[in-house]
C-alpha cells in the first residue's frame, strides 16, 4: 500500500511536474555568509561615499569647545559646512575618506552580514521567517553584529576621527592668529597641516588604535539592538511586491525611520566616544574613562552638550543606513533570483518544493 499524506497526496504523484501557482512561491535560496559579507561591503562603500561630508560636519560640531571668550568656532551645521569649504576647499569635506572606506568595508560587511546570518539562525531555531522573529531574538542578533563589528573596525574609527579633526585644528590656529598674534598661533598649532593615516597609525601604535574600545561598544551595540529590530518591524508594516517581499521604497523608508530612532538614542555615547578618542591638545581636558568624560561634559557644558550634533548625526546615520540597507537588499534579491531554480511564478517545479522520491517506504 502506498503512503498517502494530507499535504502531498499519493507520493508517486510527485513525479508529475506542476505549475507553481502565484500564491505559492517556492522558498528562495539563502545567500552564504561570504556573499553576505561582500554585499555588505559594497553597500557600505556606496552609502558612506554619499554621506561622508555630513559626517565631517557632525564630528567637528561634537568636538568643538568654547574659547576663552566663550565663543564657538561653528554656529551650526551650515556654518560648519561653509567654513570647511572656505578654508579647506571641497576636498576638506572628504578628509579621511580613504581610510574610512577601508574600515567601512569590514564594518558594514560584518554588521549587515552577521545580523542577517544571526536572524536566519534564530528564525530556523524558532521555525519563523528571519523578519518575523521575536524582538528579543532580533536584539540578540543586533548585539552580536555590533560586538563583532567593533572588534574589527575600532582602529579605522580612530584614524578617521583624527583625520577629520586635523583640519579643525589648523582652522583654530588661524582664529588664534587673528585674536592673539603670531606667538599664540605658534603655540596653538600642534598637529601637522597634512596629517596622513600612516602618521596617525605610527603615532598611536597598536594599543592606541584600540583605545577606548569600550566607548565604541557602548555606542554601536545599543545602536544595532535598536536599529535592526526596528527596521524589521517597519518593513513588515509597509507595502510588499508581487513576490511578498517589502518594496524597495518600503526598505528605504524603513531604514530612514529606524536610523533616526537609533541614532538619536545613542547620540550621548557618540559624543563621549568622540571626546575620548580624540588626541588632546595642550590645555584640553584629559578624561580617565567613559564615566569621567560623561560627568565632565555635564558639569562644564550642561546636559544638552551630550546631544551636541544630534541633528547632523541623524541626518548622516538615517540616510547612510537606509542607502546601505537598500543596496544590500537589492544584491541579496539578485543573488536569490539568479541562484534559485524554479523559484519564479510559472516555472516548472515539484509540488510542495519536495524532490521526486527515488525510493518509497512501502507500508505493510
């Protein structure tokens, strides 16, 4: 007697090819971890190159301090952008881009790939789609991605910040010249005018490149915990295409919204991290750690200083991650569609996505 199952009927019928109905799309082939890493790296490079000038503005606003007269060098984001172009030229907006791109490749690759891979793992364990796992597993996946990413990319973050602030140092020296004469300018000019990534690496050394890694973890792990579950939840609420996938407009919009929330939440730790990782100049305060830096900022500048540069940060992070996630999603769907056979409507496939059996177990 041949076995009969409620889902597939008589097993020999599986030998008969059937048309896959539009409502029953066969599962798409998941990309490998290496493919995810490559897609994440490409997406990160594209997103970072587009958004980098705003990152320069954000870093300078967060690190500026009041002069002896109580004045600030920049009055806001637009004024900072104008001064950079006026004093350093358009190239000043991309100062530190090259080493940052070197760091962005592993940073975005690890963050996106590990989160994606981890969500698929927990989805497999719980029998759910990766985008439908519980918020708890989503946060665990985000935290895992954040930790792995920081360990690999903290050195590049250090180099990027030092190079971004090099132009600010020379600009500060120019202001000092006008106010106090050539002698004050000579004393204020500490870093070289043309600081290169190699100069910074030699100056900091291996240990210096991992200085205050805890502060980076305190920023990036909470960011990933907030961003990725929020992104998944918003994609589920938005429109889908004929294949049941979120539309690309949905992916981009969800990325912008999730980026705004996550970036705003972790801005205080971003300010603390930036202050800790900047090499102090003569007269600048020296912080003993995260708690000391946090308390000193509140004591000397007020609680609002912890959200200094929050608008530029949100303007950077939300479109950066939206573009990055969108480019990553496009690549993932392309790989899935090109590598899956019989995964499109109208293609010949076997009912229930089960291959035709070569052997049957005959019930006695």
